[in-house]
C-alpha cells in the first residue's frame, strides 16, 4: 500500500510539474509560493488516486495561494463532497472552491 501511495504522489508531481512548468505564474509573489501551491495540488491529486470513491481523472485541481479549486464532473453528490473533504484535509489548504458538476 505504501508503494502505491508513493507511486501516486510521484506520478502526480511529475504530471503537475510537466503540465505547468516551473515559472512563477498568475500573480504569485515568489517561487516558494508557487512550489507550495504545486505541492498542495500534487497531494490532493494523490489522495484522489488513493480514494476509490473519487475518479481522479474526472476532477481537475488548481491551487493559488492555498486556495484549491476543484472542477470537472462527479457521478453523484457523494463523490463531489468526498473530493471536497479530501482537499480540505491537505496541509496548507486555506480554502476550497468546489465547482464540480454532477453528471445527470
């Protein structure tokens, strides 16, 4: 189980850094703030991958100054609230904006 968790975190980190690059973006003051936000995004995605109730591929995670925005689609209200709860439980998260739509 630890190996799976480690692989999930490493995979999410690689995907996050590859997709976003390493430049400071969107009004962040420092590289440190960018790295903190990237780490939060990676942790949230890794926890989604570990959780069987959340489809990590269907939910996008973005973080800016500790505020996490969730978007995408959930199968039901339970999946939507579980994703929000997981995001709130990650260290460094100050706020969660849940924009996940429920599929009809």
